């Protein structure tokens, strides 16, 4: 019976590959029938069940799965040593089941219609548009910084706890701003310290659809990370699109601390892009940023420096490979590509 079950799993890989291939080649179909029709029901079922737990159920699930794997390896290591094909068979079965659950519960969102196409905008921009965007962001971020702390040399310190921002950030639907999505499903990760060493601010658990937030990161970063992961919960798998939605939602918020987090979040990405193109121009524009804003930037960089380690590059490479395998051709660089969406959104739809 067990052999027949394993054979069934292996055979099921054929329709799975077909579904993935069809979803990739037909993004409009995926958008209409998975992302907009099936996925909202899948998410709602997950939310109703897993939101009952005040802690991160997904982290417990991962830990339990890891312990079960370790136990099985210990128990069957000698058998697998004698019969390596049996090991490959068992490994393949686990991977196929994993891929079925991953793609049906959330992963097919990687192949939905690009947000730029939904908005009817390009993602291309030139140096002057990038520079112009930075100037607009500097004006907004400087203005908010002085409003919040009154002195341009002081960093912004949010007046609410991290728990408040985990539960009170509103995400606006990118193509229909009248629709909102509350981040009531964002939770502190039980693995926040390991995540810090891995270089992760947060992640979406594709099996429980919980947003797992690294509670160690600075509060301003936690705000945009929560918005980013909530955008993933909405079904926007692309990192550049989740970044764009996080920015768009933050700057529309009534809370000035959240707006400040959004503008400063975008400004960092814009400067990263300009620095790679024209360092002299980037250095010149950086002088226009209030020193208090720069202190907030330094707080972020100091946090990540504290957790730097030789293994971080390995985790980055693994995640880069994962993104590319799921259609994000630029891998980790796709995070930076939110710049093109922001520029063209403000150019064609709503001014800065």
C-alpha cells in the first residue's frame, strides 16, 4: 500500500508540472481564476483557522517538521546508506507533496499578471526621472521628520510599540485603493534572532499564510516589513510589487510615523539605485537629507551590521535561487525594482 501511495505521489508530479507551466504561460488566466477567484478563499480559510493562535503557528510547524526530519534521518540513515535509491525516492515524495501544497496555497501567485500591466504603467525610467523622484522623496521625508521631532538633527522615534504597528497597519489594494486589507494576521516570528543572522526582516509562511515579522528590527523597518508581508498575503508574490504596495500603503496612512516610514523606505531604495549609476550625484543629493533622517538610516544599517556572519551569504544565495525558480528573474535584485513602479505610478497616476 505504501509503495502504491509513493507511486501515486510521483505520478501526481506530471499534472503539477503542467499546472505550473500553464500558469507561467498564461498570466491573465492565473490572475482571473487563481489570484482573484481561488486564492482569496484559500487565504480566508487559513486566516480563520490560524488567526485563532496568538503565536506564530507556522514557526511551530516548521520546527516540528524539522524535528520529524531529523528523527527520520537518524532512524533510517543506515537503511538509506544500504539503499540510496530508497532515500532518493523518499526525498522526491516529500518534495512533490511540498510543491503541491506550496503552489496551491499561495505559490501560483508568482505567475499572475504583472502589477505594472494591471496599472497600465511601464517600469522603465531614466536618470533624470530617478533624480527627480529622489528630490520629491527628500522633500516629503524631511518635512515629516521636522513635523514629528521639531529638530532636523534628531531621528524619528515612533510613539507606539511594535505590537501596535503589527496590528494597525492598513494595506491599500494597488489597483483599487478603496479596498483595504488590515494586517491583523501579522505575527512576531519565534525565530527573530535566527532571522536576524540570516538577514531576513520577515517572511510569509506559504503553508499557514501568516506574516512572520522579525521583532528585533527597528520599529520603522518593522512598519514597512509588516506592510510588505501583508501585500504577500493579498496574493502579490513579486518582491518589487510587495515593496511598491508597502510604500503606497504607508504614504496613504493617516499616521505620520507610518507615512515617514514609507517615504524613508522608498528613499533608501532610490538612493541605492542612483549610487550604482552615478555616485557623485548620489553624494550631492544626500547632503539635502536632514541629519535626523540619516540617523534613522544609520540605525537600520547598524542593526544589520550587528548580525553579520559568514553564513548570511549562503542564505541570500538560497533565497535568490528560490526567487529565480519561481519566475523572479532578477532574484534578490527584484526588491530594488520597486523604484520603477514608484516612479511610473507617480508619473502617470498620482503625483508625489
